C-alpha cells in the first residue's frame, strides 16, 4: 500500500467515525438533557468537514511535480492544517458561547444513561486517535496528524462531559450546570490543542529546521557510499509527506568531474533507497 493510500484510508476512517458519533452525541445530548454532549456533537460535526479537507489535501499533495511546481504540491498540507485549526477554533467558540448561555438558564439534570454513551465514546475516540496518529507518523502527514488530534481533543471533551454529568447526578439539584461548565472547560482545551496543531504546520511553511534525527540518518547513509569521504551542510525542508534535501558531500580532490558526478548519483540513489520519505535530493560535491 502506498503512502497516499494509507493516508486516504485513515481519513475515510475519521469521516465515518465522526459522522456516526456526531449523530449519537446529538441524539443522546438532546434526549439526555446534556449540553456537554450536544457540544461534543458540534465538535464532531466540524470534524467531519475538517476530515474532508484533510482528504482533499492528501489527494492534492500527492500530485506529481510539474513545470509550475517543480517540488510537487506538498505545501497544500500545512495550508489545509491551518483550515482544520480554523474549524477547531470555530467549534470551540460556539461551544463556549452556548455553555455560558446555558449556565445562566435553568434546566433539568442530565439523564444517567448519558454516562454510558460517553464511556463508549471516550474509548472509541482514544482508539481512533492512536490509529490515525500511527498512520500520520507512517506517512509524514501534518494534516493527518491534525486529524488525529481532533480525535484526542474529542476524547478529552467527552471526559470533561463525563465528569460534569457525574457531578450533576451525584450532587443533584443546584448542580444542573456542571456539564455546561465541563463543556466550557472543553472549549478551552480545544483552543489549546489548536495551537499545538498550528505551530508545527507554521514551522513547515517557514522551512523551520526541526529534523536533526533525519539529518543524522542521511549522514550515516552517505558515509556508506563508495567515494564519499564526509558530509558538510545538510538542509531539509518538508513539503506534504516528503522531505526535500540539499546535501554537501566531500569527495577526493584529485578525481575527475565525471567521477564526482557518478558518486553524487550513487549517493542520491542510496538515500532514496534507504530513506523512501525523501523527495528531491540535491547533492553538491565538495573536493576534500
């Protein structure tokens, strides 16, 4: 299975899961007198649209390089991530506003059976987070990582709702708004997660260097190639699910230009073979 296929399957998994849970949460929240569950349903609904955006981004980022985009179309991924963060911030704002409104409005206690619904949701969302996060690591997809964090934030908002409803049920009259406060707390957590998702995507757009481990692997592979004596500069920038590399390789100063050219080609082939996540590789030959 290709990297793109893996990422697309993970996105479909998110779409199907979020659609199902949005319906379950909305119905359970409405009939169970729990705004925390309704807030959860709102977030899951925005997650559906966010997952469709991620799917579009993955499809577009996988398009091959062309005349106008010699490095491919991978930069669409962090842009999609920014949009996903926008969805998160929007849902957090709606949840916070509605929570504050409900806190000042008298309403009935939540139903006890909503805790059973929430327990199942928490378990499923945490499993979903781990599955999608694993796929994001395998594919080096920043937008898929953002999608995974949607699942984690959803799980934590559900935990907050579980705690709020439990407090309301245990202490009874006078604590009806406990689950509304839980929803308000959850909106703050969603905003915090939005920053955690936004920051790496911004670094990717700005070509921030955060790839020391990969640089180490590249240098190790280079030193195993015949004719490469050492390496100097190694710059990496990420675009979509690939890493583009500029590498300075030291070779013998007394060899011909043709031999240096051949060594550079062997080095490039070795890097692509052993580190398939690499995209464009530019080798600059330095005489030792």
